[in-house]
């Protein structure tokens, strides 16, 4: 029996809170809403780490950052760790990536046979944080609130140019896969957009869709700095919050542009799904939609990600596959689960995959089986020691050796406004989850590993930028002499093989 094709859509910084059961009603996302109708929809899916590179390495491998070593946006992703692309390619799949995956280091493929675009972000060690200098802001690459004060409209930006290219090459590759179906190799195509990641700037026609949007202000307004938890205070300082006066109009413009860029991505996804349909591949293709992490979008006065609050840590996850019945799944799950789920859907024995993953297949979870508590980690800018979290049932527990613990009941308190860690009525829950983190993590050892990694990279990056510089950024190669018609080809054969469908 032929294995199914796999088409994975990943977007960047899309809050799972906007996907209560598919896209929220106010979002103009017709293609994602159609996909949701035929998908298993995992309402409570969490990133492994609320930052791009760690989240994506974990998504690819099913391993937490403490195992991959990808602690931050400038930590090398080791080539030896198997990814879902390796597992699928080993089983005979053609594997390709169009778009962002924020791989750091000289390996820019990690199991993909082809990478159709370069990345939108650098592949070197330049964005390395420094736990040795707590509280220090690195101005040239840290987030600031200029994305909020400058929110608005533009017809072309750095990120729009990138995502236009991502969609174009993904569509072209689907046509190529369709023309080669007789080779009897299924495909896995990952299409990864950088939107709706800030800066919050959108094309006018998408911006205009949200003129009377009811969601232009956050549900939880700004919390005063002194009332924030210690990590949120660190994030506010890291983003230079104290240097900005953010008005309600700026908040509204930022959120409007963000929603507009969801509609932009929806249109691009619709174009690619239309090619899948036109090439008669839809019935044989698993389709996945997810994000690397979320965006606070002004909730609590916070922006971007880098914390474990719902808008930052929860992501959408929808999977359309014959083996998964469509419908809403409330069980908390993780992006760590995507790699083992894809291999399971491809018919690869889980015994071959399980040793390399912290995740589980979501096929039985979608059928009602429980999952162990969902783990999360963060050890990058805005933190001064590793942070870990667990989502278990209705509760979320956050632990950092520098800070008091956080415990939230997400059913009673979905906006995470009441920390129950000091509530005697929840002492047993706190003790149980604290013991669970002790079982899962050696936090002092985790801290030492992060500090050692940062220190080594500060040395090697300074050396590698001194003198001749050989960047690791992926350079997509196109063999011009093998494209279209060339004189070592038979024109008749070329025209026939490049046509799809044939003989109609």
C-alpha cells in the first residue's frame, strides 16, 4: 500500500488562542476554515519552547531544547539528531522545504533533500544571549516595541517578499511532484511562512478586512510593571517597554495588521491547496497546519512571545488525514507530537521513532487516549535561568529557580490572572507538579549546559567574524542548464514529461 503524501504548513507567531476550534469567527480565513472542517483540531496544543529556533528544532525532532541543545535563536542544531524529514526520507519519501525553519549551523537541510528558498533569519551564532550579564539588553537584535508604534500598511516589506517567494516555490514543487508520481515515491513538503510575525505591517487589501474588527483590543489590559511576575518584568525590560508610551490606537493598529497577515497567509495556503486539488493529490495527502509559537499581542501589556502564558505558548494544530476523524480534541498536546504523528501516519513503526522523541503519536490521542503532562522549556533572551512548564489537565505549572512558582487553573481562570501557588486548597496539585518537574528536569544541570553553550558560542562567533567570513545561510541552487529546454534534451520527451495531466 502506497504511503500518503504529507503537506505541512507552518506559520510564525500565530497565537493558538485565536483557534478555539479552527480560526476564530472574526478572522477572514476561508481556506483555513475549510481545512478545519475536515481536520482533527487540537485546541490545546503547546509549543515545546516559545521562541523560533528552539521551537522549530523541537517540531522537527520531537525533542525538547534540553535534548537538542537548541536553547535560543543562535544555538546550533546538531546534524546527527533525526528529524521527521530523516525518518520519512529513510522510508522512501521525497522531502522538501520551502521557507523558514531557522536552522542554525552549517547543516541547513536536516533531512530535507531540497530546500527551495533561503531562510529569512541568519544561520550563525550572532544572536546568542548572555546569562553572564543578567539584565543587559543587546540593542541590535533584541525585540523592541517599534513593531507596535510603527504598525500599519505597506505593499511590500522584507517579510512579504519572503513569503511571496515561499508560496511560489512551494506551488512549483507541488506541480513537480505531480509530474513524477509514476516514480512511486510519496512526498513530504514543508511550507513555512514568516507571517504573522511582527513587524505588524500588512497589505492594504487585507488590512481593510478588519476595519470594524471586534478584537482590536486585548481581553486583559496592561498590568502595571510592579504587579507583573518576575519573568514578565524581565521581558518588559528586554523589550525596552519603559522607553515607549503605547496608546490604545497603536495596540489596535498592531492587532489589525496581525489579523490582516493571518488573512494574507490564508490566501497563500489556499493557493497551494488549490494546486494540490488541481493535481489530484488531495485524497492521498495528509495536511498539517501549525505554528512555532504564539504572540501576546498586548495581552497583560506584553508583546511577542518568550513566556508560557496561553497567547505565547499555545499554537494552532489541525491535521487532515484519513486516520484522524475530524473534530475537536481538547486533550493538551505538544508540537513535540507532530514528528511521531507524521511517521505514524506514514506507516513507519513507532519503535524506530520513539527513542528519538519526547512526543507521542496523536492518532490514539485523537481517538480519546490520554497524554502525559505536556512539557515546555525556555532558556533564551529575557530569561536569566532556564524556565520549565507543564500543562496537565486543567492546570499549568511554571517553574524557574530564580522565581516563585506559577500555578493556573485554565478552566476557572483562562486569562491566568490568579496564581494558585500559595493557595492551600491547591497545595497537593502544586506538590504533584513540582515533583513531576523534578522527575523530568535537573534544573541546575540545565542551567550549566545553557551557560556553557552561550560561552562557547560567544568565543567562536567572534573568531569566525574576524577575517574571511563564510556564512552558513542556505543558498538555493538552481541548475539553469537543466531547466526548460536545453540542447542535451529531446524536445518531444521534455514537453510530454513536463505536462500534467497527460493525454487529456
